[in-house]
C-alpha cells in the first residue's frame, strides 16, 4: 500500500497533546499572586491571542526578526493579557512570569488517552505526525519531554520555526503533504486553536477536527468538519471515520 492510500493524521502540540493552561496558571500564581477568583482560563486565551498577534507582526517563528525580538515579544504578551484583567506588570515582573512559565512548560503530562490514541493510529498504519508553531528548539524540547520519539519519527515533526511558515499559513500544511507523501483529501488535522488550526488546515483542504476541550466559541464563519472535547470523544470519532 502506498503512502497516498494511508490517512495522514497530524496533531497540534500546545493545549492539544497536553494542558497548556497548567504552566500558565502556575506562573501567574507564583509571580503575580492574583485573588483566588482570578479567571485563569480567560487570561490564558488572551495571552495566546497576543502571542499569535505579536508573532505575526514579527513575520512568524521562521523570520529573522522573530529570533531577534522573541524575548521581548514573550514578555509583552503577558503584560498585554494580564492588563485586561487588572494586573499591571512592569518589565521585571513580566520577565519573571515568562521565566517561570517557560520552566514549567517542560513538566508535561499528556491529556488522558492522548498517548494511547497516537499509538493506536500508528499501529493502524497511518502517517501520524505533529505540526506546531514556535522556535524549533523550544518546541522540540516539549516533544522530547512527552517522550514521543518511540511513536513519531523526526521526519514527521514539523515546527514552524524550522519549516519557515507559521499556522494558519496554508503553506505549512502543503509542505507537510509534500514531505510525507500524503494528500490533502486524505489528511486530518487535530488542534485546539481556531485561528491557527481550524482556519489554517481548512485553507489547505484538509479534514479538520477541532479539539475544543475548553468549550470556547468559534471565532469566524469557518466550519471544522468535526469537533471533539476529549480524547475519549476523539477516539470514538476517529473510529467512526475508519481511522482506528
């Protein structure tokens, strides 16, 4: 059987394979020490919004300007996000939040059922891989922290900082198809971000499964093909689609 006859099934990393809110919550608690009622999840979503926006302004993780300004961008996103919730961080405080957040990102516990589903898909013969935004070394450290090397070979790990295009740019998905011998009509993308994952993969002609485990609302008129809120739901969905 040729590669084009297999399904290509690719996953996002942050907040799709593991809970990205956990390091955010821990960093804000440790440094800013907000009230017990602080809306961490809402603030987390705003941090990711500013992270995407500021990264786009720099030209994406593959751009020369990104590497030169990434430290300032990462600090600034915390200042902008937390300011919306009444927490004004000076530069030193914002740097401290970013430092703790960075350290905690490598203490990763995958979502329940995530590793098992990846293994099932690999054993079923599909082309299984990851597509993630960010600097190559940073994202690869997370992938290593999840011990995914026994499941996904290096040639199926696509990091925007190395590839040269950030999601939602459809070119990164087209590059994945070319590099793996898969076709858009046989490719599935699973991710939590509406802006990056849903919009980007749809633009490339892929089947899109929105991993909406936080129960957020769509941000545009785009329509993912399927929605799942847990790995149990995702596994059942992929079974109905004939993937497992």
